[in-house]
DNA sequence: ATGAAAGCGCTAACAT
DNA sequence: ATGTTAGCGCTTTCAT
C-alpha cells in the first residue's frame, strides 16, 4: 500500500492533522515540523489520495470531456486545446470517446457523474438534448448550438453560414449539380451545414434535391461509399460538399480511383480544415473552424461556470467559419501556404 | 447535492447497509425491499460515488493511459483499441497526453497514482526507464522494448527489423544515398529504427554517415524542416527513411513544394501505416504496425497483471512489422487497395 | 502550534 | 433479512 498521512504522522510521532495542514500549506504548523513532514513525505514517496480528498472536499479538480471520435484530427486538435488550457488552471481531464453513439455518450455521462467531475464539456453525437442533459446538476459546456438547453453554455461554429459559403463557392466556380455528403443524420452540425447547402442552392435558383444528399459515417470509408452512392444515384453531379474533411478525403479516394478529374470534372469542398487537408498532394478546398481555440474557450467557459456557481448566466459563443480555397475546386487559391 | 444511499434509506425508512447490499446485487435483502430500493434509486436519480467506493474497495476500476501525441493517428488508433478492450472488461480509461515531454509524463504518473488507478499503460516519451517507473508499485505495461524494467510488461514492435526492411527496400529499389529522419533523440523506437537503418546500410556496404541523420519532432512541420536540412547538408540524398508517417508527410510536403519527383528523384518510406498514408494522393510506402491490436493486447495484459497480482511473471510481447510498398518508392506495389 | 474527533459516501464484518 | 458499526484517507472544526 501507498503511504498515507497517518504513516507520516506515526513515523514522526505527531498527529496526522498536523501532517494534513503542513502538506496543504495551511497555517498552524511550525516551520520546523513542516520541514520534517515534507522531508518524511518525500522519503516515503507519499502521494495524496485524490479519492479521499475529493470525498471530503466535494471537488475533484477534474473535468470530463466527451468527444465523438478520437481518430479525427479535428477532435484531437480540439482536445489538445482543452488539455493545454486545463494545465494552466491545474485541472485534470477525463476524456471519453463516444464513437458517435448516443447510448455510449449517455453511459459516459453517468460514468463522469460517478467520478464526481466538477464539470463536463461535450460534443454531442446526437442532434438534440435529451433528459440526461436537462437535469444534469453539473456545469456543462456543449460544443454545439443547443438553444433548447438553458442550463448549459454553448460554444459553436456558425455551421449554416459555413455550409452556405462552401456551396456558394462551388456555385461561383461554375458547378451546377451539387450534392451533399452528410454525416450521421443525428449530427446537428451536419444538419446545419446541410441547411447552408440548401440556402445557397435556393438563392442560386438551383433545385435542392433530397436524392443529392447521402448520409454516412464520419470516416474515410464512409466518404468513399457515400460518393459512390451519390454518383450512382445521380450521374449529373459535378460538385460535392462534404460535411467534414475526413468524409471529403474518402470522396477524394473514390474519385481518384475512378479517374474522375478533380477539380475539372467534379469540384470538392470539405469542412474543418484538418491538418492533412493542406498537404500538397491533397490541397483540399475546405471551411476552416478555429478548432484549437474552441477547445481553450470551452475549457475557460467551464471553469468560469464552476467558479461563478449555478446562478451565473450561461454564455453562448458562436465562432465564424472561413473559406479556404485550395485545388479541389476551380478558381484561384486564397492562401499562401 | 447528488443523492446518496443514505437518502434512499431515509426515504424508505430502512438502514443504508440494506441499500448498499441491494444496489450491489448482494444477497441478504428480500426481493421486495430490493425492488423498492431500486425504484427509489431511479426516482432520485441516484449515482454511486466512485470516490467513496474506491476509497473502501481499494480499486478504482480505471486504468491510466499515457500517450505522447493525440493528434497522431497512430496513437489515436491505439487508444481506440485500448478503449474498446476496456469496455468489455468494464474498466474506465484515464487518458493523458505527454506531448513527448518527459517531465509532463512524470507529472502524469503522479496524477494517476493520486487518482488511484489500478494500472498504467504508457508509451514513454523518453528512451529509458527512470526511477519513477522502477518503484511504481502498480501494474505497468510499457509500449516499448524496455528490458531494463523488470516490474513491467512490455508490448513492442520489432523496430530494428522494421527499420531494416524499410531501408533494405530502399536499397533494393536502387537508391544509393539514404538519409534517416529521426524523431526526438529520446525516443527509443526511433533509435531502434535507426539501428535497422544502419544495419541495412552496412550489409549493403554503404556508408552510414551521421550527417545523414536529422533529429526532429514527430510532426508534419518537423518532417518538412528536417527534409530541408537533410538535403542542404547532403544534396546527394536520393532515399529518405522517416521515423514515422507523420514525419514522412512533412517530407512529402517539402519535396512537393520543391518539385522534386517522388519516387523518381528521391524515394521515401515512412513508418506506422497511418490511415492517411494510403490515400490515393499520398500512397506512402511505409512499414505497418498492428496498432489497434497493440492497444487491445496492452489492455488485456494490464488486466491480466491486475488479476494475477504482483507475483505473476511479466510478459514481453514483440510484434512484427510488415513492409507496405506503395508509390513513394520505385518497384511494384505489394498491396491491392 | 498541536491534537482529538467528526464526517464525506460507501462496503463489509458483525450483531440481531 | 435487516440494522449497527467500524473504517477507507482525508480535511476541518473545536479543544487544548
């Protein structure tokens, strides 16, 4: 067993409350005994037991984070932002990966409650808040635009606008039949981007047919299959808007294999601007999200909520997307990279 | 405050030990009261407090995992394997990201000890075991070939062989001056791959010059800069072995920008076989590691150690690498993909 | 400055 | 079957 404060106290022949005081830098211990205690703690390799500490303090100094997919560089960048910010405030992060599975997400919420985290940051796998969030009596930051949940702060991207500028770029570049590779139907972000897609098409007087929307998983494989399906259903397609870059990468793979020229025959635009999208061999036109910042902002927001208590008003922060034109669409590049 | 078993007991007018028994499915409660208790627990939205539970049980049912970089798909795939395996055994995972920083790694070890995890799986950022691992009285699985640490199990790849087959492939394909883009000098895996590089060169009677080795960070940017440096130091270079695929991607970016033909002018091989390396636009020749399996094996190994107790012998499992020939080196592809 | 004691939420041994 | 009690490691109040 690991040594406890009792072991230190016994070794030194003093009471263990003094040890607790000394180790927590509280007043009420002479400089001399404090030094003795610290030395002994080091000698014994003492580490405080956070379970016991959390039990009495009622705070665990840890934040739970739930993301849908760890292999998507978009989310891992975001987590990086969260972690860096947490270091500064001396918090630990308990990271959970839902795999875009709402049931698993719910189960993680329970896990985090059991672990007594001080707050939760979640990128939901589903399109709207269920009961589990409504009466979660815990500071909550949702990485989604959830107006329905009033007990949570929300950090989101203007996805509708993102979809709109993406598709408008496609239209301006001369593409006529533009399909949308949606992610999972339950994903709110994806549906918001679809809304932007529709808006841009309507504005241009182009029909927005439901058959031009393919739902798939947020994976390279999903994008590959969805592209095949889209082109089979509608061979007229000459423009593709993918709900995220990973899906776009799958589309690129399919188009490459079928020797379909990009951007000449078909134009392709993604979403997220993940690091791989700017490789010279890829040069994917896409929509940027300030992802690292979203992570740090999410963390700062949750800490703010924890410190201010449950009465403080919830914030809703909406960040703006940015069009990144590379070489999978016609028209000149807007970045020097 | 969240409800406790005492609240349930009070509500029902019974003792809280009965509640504990019922909720843990232990015998000693009538079917009737058990049902009452379960109903009340649901009504109150009761969630057990894992801190209190862990405090008395002395097990937390959680495993700490430390990886160097979450944005590298290699590690995120590995974590995925660990998580999936942990679900089956009903363990939670506490994930930490060291950022290839040994000091941060040490600090996470302490954090995990404080959190009372039942075991630790670590991919170390440094090349050998320091004291912190030697007297960690906790089941430990190291994702590295650490023969020096006898109190840990090790899951590793035969990196020397991996480096050897990579460079031999380069040599067989006719490249004459082969450089190595190493990762951080403290990374054991990277150094083992370097050893393989040297072996292959020696065998072929080629000089293995230290000036052909560039140390860098395991990132696209690192690979980009290192390639520039390598070609500046030695313009003769016509073959590049990168310590991992992410570095190779950076190399590819540099070579692309400089209009250096791959694989004609320079041949490039990576290591890891991350998902992005097989995109048709990339088609990176590389060395495969069975990464998902490494994750699941690591988890199974740690659970095994936890169950068998400290006296059980430690395992050392070495997996074999596999050459994946794509189009960044001359010679025909060996995969149908 | 130091010690004794209560209590955080829970499990388990021991009564009844 | 049910209740009582001690104790896990710690912080904190209250005495001294």
